[in-house]
C-alpha cells in the first residue's frame, strides 16, 4: 500500500447516495439500500474496519474526519458521490458506458495498491453478493497465474471484480469455464467499442493470456473461487497493457490517435460483455458460448508436439470444463490437457499432456 495522500475512493452509481450517508447509519447496507447492494449483516460496517486482509475502512471525510494511515493490513477508503468524482479516473465515462443492472455499479478506485486481488477477496468475505469492481492505477505486487508477478505500471488497465454464482447456476458445477468467459469478454469488449476496432487482432492464448496476434503478450487474468455460506464467489483479476508502452507493448501503440482506448470505456464494456456471455452460457449452453470463444482464440486446428511422447497432435477445441482437447496424429487418441501442471509454448508448439 502507499500513503494516505493517494487515498482510495469508493463511488456508487446512485448520485443521491450522499443523502444516505448520515451519521446515524450503522450498517452501510442500510445507507446503500437504494443501490440494491446486499451486504451480510455481520460483514460490512460504515466507518468501522471490515473484511479480511487488508481490512477496509469506509468514511466520508467531510463528515467523519481524515482517513487514517494506510498499511498492508488496513485500506482506508473515502466514500464519494457521483457529483464529487474521482481522481485520475473519469467516472462519468465509466458509468455512461456501463449497461449492466448491478455488475460494476459500485466502484472502488485505488491510486496505488499491492494487488487488487487481495482487496477483492477481502470484500468477498464481507459482501459476497455485491459485484463490486476494484480498479488500481498502479500495483506494486500484481499477481499472475502460478504465482508469477505481473508488472503493473501506470497505463496498464488493472481491475478485479467479485461475481457470486446463484445456487441454480449451471456454472456452479463448471467454475473453471469462468476464466474463458472473462477472456472473451475482454476481447469482445475491446473489439466492440467502435466499428473500426472490429478486426483488431487481440487474441486469446489458452488458458488465460491475451496476445496481439501471435507477436506479444498484452495481458491476462486469474480467477480465485471461494465458498461463502454455501455459495461460490469468483474473484476475477485482469491486467491489460492498454496505454503503457513498457515493459513490452500496449494496445494503444497499435492504434491511431483517434482510436485510442480509454481505460474507463474498456473496463465498463468488459463488464457489459461478461454479463452478456454469462447469460448466454446459462440460457443457451456451452456450445453457444464456445462459438464466440473460438472466434477470438489462437489455436484452431493448430498442430503441437506432446513433449513427453514426442508425438504430433492437433488441437480440437475445449471440453465442457474449458480444458484443451488434442488428438494424436499417430493413434487418433483424444487427450485432455489441464492448464495447471502443463506447459504450452505457443511459439515452439510444445505441450505436455497431464491426463491422457
């Protein structure tokens, strides 16, 4: 965490929320009831620390005094109204673009943090049903898959969102597909911002990396699933090189000045598309979703070498859990490849099958 001078801010889509945040409020659930934000009764209190690690403290500075110092155990957050806006993040652009019913309607913006994933998991403990989005200007301990560190300079669009699966959701028995739905949401979200971006070559490298064509990695995501009160909460963290030319390249490097993408538009439209593809999967099934997924991935009919047997195989798609299906050219045998415990070198065409 950084010092409190660069304080975190929370903003809600209801411009009248200032009327609700009065000194007589005990639970923020009472104060924000008009926003349809549901909070566990013992989880989240206004002007009191809540959550796990880091704990969060929500205050209105003009009514409750200055925020305390920030630490890796406590993140003080200033609650703002739409009229007060945020520093370094254009909330008007964000909320204008956002078309969801609830997803992303509560926004937590943090100038500098260790990682938005830890904050998301802390919020999930206190308010598991609220799909709040956490946006960081910069991370100092950004997390990637398999414990890798994700470099997170200013200009990299970084956010985490919590999403609770309803008890009747078919995704409860297939949580691993969530990462693929979110990957499609990111790519589709970028390509649908303007007509001129429809063919922008942002592609998915299985299982959860984002590439500019086949040349360079631009981003990725991770998903952590937690069971809270018999329900599953997915904490989804995404990082995309949007406006930072270093350490590698960024999306706006490949676009003319008049088509460059603002992070507020990108994040909001990703959430729009995530809700769309979640609904598509739930209502029409996995095959309806996979048609969209295959439009954006790199691997259709790609030939790879199974490194532990040296046999050639052809990628045939994803199975119902989002694992990779490959068919041996020699034996015709179908193999299922899991992302954890496997290597997949796109440039060398090498893959190691864990389960055959």
